[in-house]
C-alpha cells in the first residue's frame, strides 16, 4: 500500500520550483468589445446635487457622449460631456454602473484620459454597494478629484466603526475616520488619502500628458490597497494578464487598522461618472483662486462656458477584475507540459495500486491542479 509520503517523493523528483499560492485569475474583462453591454446608465437626478443631467444609453449614443475610439494604440471607450450648449437645467454627462457586483478582488483600471483638472468638473471611478442605503455596504473611491485638482483623492465611505492607520503607504491621510458622520470631520468626508503631492501625474491634465496609466485596487478581507502606475511604468505582470501585487511595492493608499472590512463592504458595483459642481466641486469653488477668477459660482461657469469642457472626457482601455484562486499550483521552467504529463501518469499508476485514503485524496487534488494548469497553458488534456 502506498503511503502519503509517496506523493511528496514524486513531486520532489522534479527540478522544477513548486509553490502553492493563491494566484489572481481573470474573472471579468471590460473592454471596447463588451463595455456598453456590461454597464447600466443612470438617468436619474444626481444624488450629489450636481449641475448635471445624466443621460440614458440611447440618448448618450445619439448625442455623441459615448463611443469607441480606435485612434490610439489600443481601442478605448470614450465617455464625454456636452460641450456645445448652455442648458439651465445642467450639463449633459454620463454615469454608468456595472451590471455585476463583487465581493473582494483585484480591480485594474486602465485609464488613457480622464476629465480632471477642469474648473467645475468632478470625475470619479469608484466602487459602490448595491444596498441602495448609502453608505451601508460601503463605497471605495479609487480615482476622484474636483475643479483644478492635480493629485488623486482616494476615499472610503462607511457606517460607524471604521478607521484607518497612517502607515504602510506613500500617500497622505486627509481624514482618518471612514464614518460619513464622524465627529471632527466634514459631513460625508469618510477616510481619505491623497496621492503624494510631488506626483502631478496621478490625476487630471498631468496624468493625461503622460498617456494616462493604471490604478489597481486590491480588496481583501484584511484591507483595501490602491496602486498607481503611469503608462510607462505599468508592471509586466499586469500587461501579461498575471498580476502579482506582492511585487508592486508600497501602495499609494492602504485602508487598514480599525476597520472590519467584511462588515463594511459588500456587493460593490464599478462606477464611472463625470459630475459638475454639487456637494464637492460646487462647495469647494471658493477654495480655488483659479476657478474663482472665472466666475462667482461653479454653476454660473459650467452653464455659460460649454467650450471649456471639450476635454472633460474619459478614454478607458479596460477594467479587469481578478479573483484570488485557492491554492493554485505554480510551476516554473521549461518542459512543464512534459513533466506534468509524466507526473499525471505516475499518479494514475498510484491510484491503481490500492493507495491509502490520505494518499488517494492528495493524488486527486494534485491531478486536478495539474489538469487546470495544463488547460490554461494550452498543453492539452491529460487522459
């Protein structure tokens, strides 16, 4: 009768490096080919009191607010705003929400162009719970800013009982309490971390000038981390579709500390929108000397200067969502297919030799792992 140690003996007989890790596997890929079929268009009143009219899919397409842009090195999704009319009811724009919601994952936003750094604008790429009772279920603001901001703001919005520490990331904590009603913070502020001021390529026109880049949000049971890479510095593992956050170094934001992530975040949808004025850009108008010189109020400027918003558009190459696998086998080196198939045969021989229950269970587990890996790498099925 075979003993369980026989499995270890077979595996040790190879010169390959073997590690058992929880790899990130692609769950959903939102690109130009499926974008508008994968998102819902919000056409109701703006919940943040913006001077904006969100349009439905048909209206957005007809008026040229959405399109697929093939002029660059890769197809991109265009989402813009009206820049020709003076509508007293608000400027036309787009807000979309993914049809699918998520619990945990690695969300990689590839943004070629964003609408930021323009007085009156309030663009955001974020994750929001489908609870319908904000902030129950949580909100994660991955990419956000208002007016002529030059650096990105990253924020969590929660119910009471969630705070963050001030270490483990390169950004600056603006507010430490994620509760939207926390004492000592402005209403609805949440816990915010701003991108290092020295990096003007994290948002708005500065980011656009370098061809955009990637924001990656890692949401686990322990914490929520956000990474930023300019176009020329995107890690090869992201480009190759095998992201490995362990290799990325320090995040620009990490929300951890006095917060039970499980209790505050669940069933989040991916959202993009461009708002005008409202609770942030409107309220902060007087805080920008540049914007104040343009008009007395945000609404007056946005209504009367449509041409100012021609560049207030998104170009999104993709949003990819990865989920963490359970104990996927990673094998490195040449000849992996041959090794795996030989090992598969040895395991079959073992199963025919009346192994004990522990060994049989271990063999079956490795057989499944090998078959999955072979299929993914195109080596064909094992028989």
